[in-house]
C-alpha cells in the first residue's frame, strides 16, 4: 500500500487547504444556480425550460473562459514552482485582455442572434420567447464573468484560493436577494419573472468582478498585479499562451458543443423532460463540487511540483491521487443515491411528469458519477495540469463525436425513453476511466511548460 499512498504529509495538507476554498466556491456557485432554478420553478415548466435553454450560451462562454483561465493556471503554476512572479504577471495581463474580448464578442452575438440561437435548442414558441428574454438581459454579464474567472485563476496559480470563495459568497447574497425581489415583485417593485432572474444574475456577476478586482489589484502581495500591469506584453509568453491555451480552448469548445447538442437532443422530448433534466443536473452539480475542488488542488500541486523539477515525487502523488479519487467515486455515488428523492421533491413547482423524469435521470447519474469522480480529476489534475494538454483535448474529441453524440442521436431517433438517451450522453464518464488508468500510469504526461528567464 505504501507504493500507492505517499508518505509526504505536505501533499495531503496542500490537497486539503487548496481544495476546501475551491470546493466552497463551487458550492456557493451551485447555490446561486440552485436559487435561480428553484425560484424559477415557481413560474412553471415553460419558464424553467426557457431559462435552461437560454443559459446554454453561458455554458459555451464558460467553456471558452475555462480554456483561457486553465491556460493561465497551468502555465503560471509551473512558473510559481520556480517563484518567477514577473512572468506570471505578464501572462495574466495577456489572459485578462483576451478574456474580456471573449466576453464582448459573445454579448454582441447574443444581442444580434438571440432568436436563431433559441430556435436551435427548441421549437416550442413559449419556451423560445422566455429564453430570448432571459438571454438578452443576461448577456450583459458575460464580460464580468470572463474577467472574474481570469483573476481567480491568477490567484489560484500562486496558491491563493479563498478569493474565488469570497467572490462567490458575496455573489450568492446579491443574487438570492435580487431574485426574490425582482422575480416575484417585492418591496414595491414590479413582478419581472424571467427578466428579473436575468437582471439579478447580471448584478451578481458585476459584484463578483469588483470584489475579485479589488483584492487582486489592491490587497494581494504575492503576485503584486496592479492596474499598470494590464499593459504588460511579452511575445514569448503570448506564444506559450496560444500554444498551450489553444488545445484547452479547443477541448472546452468541443465540450460546450457536446453540452449544446445534449440540450438540443433532450429538448426534443418536450418541456417536461427539460424541466426534469434541469433538476437532475442541479443535483449532479452538487456532487461535482467536491470533485472539482480536489481536481483544482491536484492541478495546482502538479504544476508546482513539475515546475520545480521533482518528477519522482510527482509519480508518488499521481498514484495517491488515483486511490483517493476511486474512494471519492464510491462516496459520491452513495450521496447521490440518498439525496435524489428528497432533492426532486423540493421542486414542488414542476409537473409530476417532470419530477418522474428527474428521478430517472438521477438514477443514471448514480452510476456515471463514479466514473466522473475518478477520470475527470485524474485527466485534468494530473495529465492536463502536468503539461500533456493536447492529450485530453484529443481524448474528449474522440468520445464526444464518435461515441456520445452518435449513440444519443440514434437513441432519440428510434424513440428510446429519455433516460436511455441521457445514459448515452453520459456513457463517456465511465469509458474514460479505462483511458485514464493507462495514461496516468505510463507517466509520460509530465512536461515542463516554462521558459528560462534571465
């Protein structure tokens, strides 16, 4: 067993201290989304479906932003292993400008093409109307979201993870309060329903950016990034960001395309199915919180360790990581199984058919969450963060376009029950485990991404 569990206590200490703030941030982010969904369910299945479909562009922009932020985090973490903060500052400046540009582009696209976008996801006129209304208002928040994610990644790369938790907690308070007031028309304000949910999201995103910006620019003394740092340029680091960021962005775009076709395929089953899917995905996200927090912590540790040139120690960490996440898979499957019935019952505003569908979807997730708990953190926290960025992109592309989407399209085309089609959309979560085991234990993914600096 000693071969599989490292005796280096600093690994476990770093894993916990880095993961807890990230997990708490993800929990708070989940609660923001849950509060949105829970309050909107009071408006009926059409409103729930409209908001769910209207938020799919947010999924796409999140994937683009995750690619940029991931590149900042992965490369900067290796520079942090060398304590080269000057290079990190230049890299963050480049990443921030690119992230802001992405947010502006998506806002323009949504404002110009909101109806065609909604018609891609649904043919129900009532759902399209609600989704367009939500999408147009919430598009204002895109630039704030992109900037915030870049700032949080910059802080995580230098092992400051509580900033994301702080921004998300304040965002939760703002979002929940404004949701209640604006959706239902409290404190003398008119009842805005879906429009109110969108405005509350915009306000929360803006507050997130202000909080993260104030900390990074005024309080942080580790990276020392200031306003004038935004003008920093470096052709070599720009080349590295493009070189290593392109597979990350491409991989996240592939995943976002997968998610959008998920919505399109499941949207064909009707508003009740989409409403049930929204509830099931909320519960899935709740279990995903722990996975994501620990995966981020493993990624930071991997980048720092490989950047410092400690490859043998990294092998120890990799073996330990696999054992821990296998155990986490059993835990998450049990939690999901225990929570599925009471969680669905909380959403009293959805129809009985939507509730039935939600229960069938969560039954599928009880199986697939085990695979997610192992392969996602290992492929991201070890392989991708360890420097073999292209491998994860290629792996995801093969599974999405050759396994997941074809099987789901065929299932839907031949009239399979919604839960069967959903299982096809989630089957890669189990299949990727076999790839992860082989890849990780060959240890050919450890690659230095940093440059030697004068």
